[in-house]
């Protein structure tokens, strides 16, 4: 093969190699750029609102199975209680009903949430719980279907109550833990299970919240 032809082939091959390398570099560079996050792109992160004090965003089921949004109770002072039928504190149902009747015309509502989290002390079905509350304590305040109030399977409402800072929240420590919610729907104070519904500190807080029209 003539020397000039050989030289031409070598130059041509080198050019092709350089072009290919350039393409590979360009491709690699493009890939890296496209994989990098765009600082102008909107964030896809969603804020965790579990610690927001507003607790009425939840949709629940009443003990008869009907759907109900807790926002129905916005504008009232709310006493939320996890209840049980076979607990030493079960007689608090009677005091809860009395508090409800004493203050309901001024804007208080008691919401009962049966739960079986503590020593299996609420084993009944929703129908059985409803019958028990009516027969034993003539309960007329709203009762909701049985839920979990603690642990991984806790209802979102109770996860939110547990996430509230003191004194507004914290996990329920036993049946009949009580949470007061103001007229705006914000959790404001948690009371331990052994604090009776007619305890002076609790009723004074109810009076204070009712006074805020």
C-alpha cells in the first residue's frame, strides 16, 4: 500500500476515534447533568402535619357505622376520651354523661372512642358497646366505632394527639385518658385517666374554654 494512502487511513481512523470519544464524553456529561437535581424544580416533599394542634381534620365512623367528619364539632369545646367497658375506670361513663348534660347547652360535647388497647378491656363489638353504654349509663354523647388508640395501628387522630407537646397531648396511658379541644379545633390539654371528668382542674379549663365565644 502506498505510504500516502496509509497515512490518510491513519489520520482518518484517529479522527473517528476522537469523535467517538468526544461523543462518549458529551453523553456522559449530559447524563450527569440530567441526573442532577434541578434547583428550580418545585419540591416534592410534603410537610408532616402530625404535630399541628388542629385535630378535627379526621373522618370517623359513629358507633352505628355512619361516616362523620370531626369538623362537624368545630365551634364547640370538645372532650375526647378513649373508653372501655371492663375497666376499673368504666364508672367514669356516668360522670362524662353528667358533664355533657351540664355543659352541652353552653357548647361542650364529649366524644367517646372505645378501644381495646389496655389489657383487652374493651372486647365487645360496636353493637355490644353501644348497648352497654345505653343500658348501664344512659349515654347520650356521641360514641364512635372501636379503634386503636396506641401503637403502630393507632388511628391517625390518636397518633396526632400523641404527637402534641405537653400539656396538650401525649399518648393515652390507659383507658379514659382525656383531651380537651378548644372551639377552633386545637388540642389544648391532656388529662390522665384517673382524673375524673368532674375534677376541679378539668372543669375550670372547660369553663375557661367555653367562655371564649
